[in-house]
C-alpha cells in the first residue's frame, strides 16, 4: 500500500512521562504505517527544555507561526518537587502558557462523545465546547503578602509621567494582595477566534463574565465582544442560523446544567480552566477531551487536555503493566492531520484522520477499552486492555 503523502510538515512537540511513551506507540502503530509523516520535531521533554533554557519551547511556537499547524504531547509544568527530581536550573514556566502567549490564541476544548460512556448530567446530549481565553488575568498576576497595617494602591504612570491611583485596601493587619491585567488587543483576538470558530462549527456562542461586580475589568471583555460581534459577525451569524449572547457567569453555570449541550461557552482564562475540567469530567474523562489553540492569524495547535499521567509512568518504569487512555492524544494527531490536509487541499490526509477517529470510537463502542473507561461504561462485560493493547486494537480496526 502506498503511503499518504504530505506536502507541508506540521510542527511536532514531544512531551513527558507516560504521554511520551504513548506518543511513540501512536506514531509507530497508527500513523507511520499509513502516512509518509512529515514533521518539524521539537523535544519539549523537561530535560531538553532545561538544557536549552526553555528556548526549545519558544522555537516550537515560532515554527507553528511558520507552518500554521502543530501537534503537542502533554508536558510537565515543574513545581518544587520536580526541581529536585529533574535537577532543574530554574522552575520553568508552563510550556502551554509560553506557546499561548506567543500565538495569542484561544483554547477550544470539547468532549469526545462515545456510546456507552454517558454524561453524569443526564440531559447533556451533545458536546459542550469550552473556549478559554489564553492570556493574562491570574496567570500573569503579581502577588504580595502584606506583613501588617498599611495601604495598597494601584498606580498607573503614563508615558508623560502623570499618575492615576486607585486604592485597593487599607490594611489594619496582615493580608494578601494580587494585581491582574489584560490587553484590549488580546481580548479582541479572543472574541474574533470565538466568533470564527462558532461559524466554522455552526454552533451557538455564549460568553459569560461577572461584569455586575467587576464593572471595569470584566465589563471591558463584555463590551469588546459586543462591539466586534455587531461590527463584523452579526450578519454572518444570522445567515448561519446561529446566535451569540452574553450572560453572567453564575447564570451561565445554571443554564449549562439544564441544557442539552451543542454550543460553545466562551470563558475568561481561569473560568475556562476550571469549567473545561468540570465539563470533561462530567462527560466521562479528561482523557476524552480534545483541545485546540486557535489564533486569529490562522495558527492551530492541537493537544490532549490532560497531564503527563505521572503515576502510570512510574509503574511503567518499574516494568509494571499500565492501562493508560490514549484517546485524547490520538485525537490531537487526527485534529492536526485533518487541519494540515485542509490547508494543503490534501483530501487523503483529511479522510485518514476521519478513519482513525472512527476506528478509535468503534473500538470503545465494541467494548474494548482502557481501565478508566471500563470503570464508568454502561457496556456490559467490557474487555480491559493495557496501554499498548488498546492502541493495537485500534490499529487492527484501522
């Protein structure tokens, strides 16, 4: 059989621990037998990031700007324990945060819906996609511990030296304080990405913040979304038969629980972080969640929405058997390959991505799955497969 040709490479970002092991299995068993795989490879494993002073992460993001499509394995964001374990020069920042800041994108996360894995919320019939703003707020915050009585102020010094001050709090004893920021330009990119993605996928778009309490910060998000919608997207939404509306975050949470799904819910950075975990968990598993970073310039970075599965990796190192769910990592590859095919007009590549996704879902629906899904499935007497066995079962169907 002749392998499917690729005309343009996609950017491949390798990662850490158990997901790195799965990454190689997926390439060996599911991709390379069928595709003449062209990638520009970057090793984002923690050891290599440490060796390059994290320059490799920056380089991989710049390569994504060049080639427009990337696929990323899960990576470690180090804490104090990881500093010792990997003998790091410093506590390197989250690679995802670095890449998002360079690409200025919005992260869209949606559950992979499979028969036999039923959502905890019984009326959810269709996937709910979370659109998460990927810049600023608490993730770029400055924090201080206040040792005792005193005054904390926000001070803006303009280029001409004039100052504007706003009192944060008069402390009469110890406390804590945090300063956050965002940029109009980034919020505009977020809005345009959300509206464009809603049109692409023909889904309604909700946006929710807490503008009744945050009358300047959150209200700015609300205003920018409305201005861009009215000026650039209202007509297109009408033609597509979809709607955009704004609601308070607490109202949105109540509505989401009673809805049947099938829409995009746009959230600020922290809200999106929390809500995507809630939605994925309620739909079944974090390992059953697609994640794509979309920038308004047309760059796409696909990844799994979960971590590096550290516990399974330690078992794997001891030679013990693991049953790690690779579905989200497989779908990161299919998403990237489909988008590459779409941008290059390569129909064969797009069709291959569809077939691999179907083979993956059919495997689970036939009762062959990893342990995490076997524990929650309504399918009777499922066959529990180990990490490699599950990928081989998909390969057989493919």
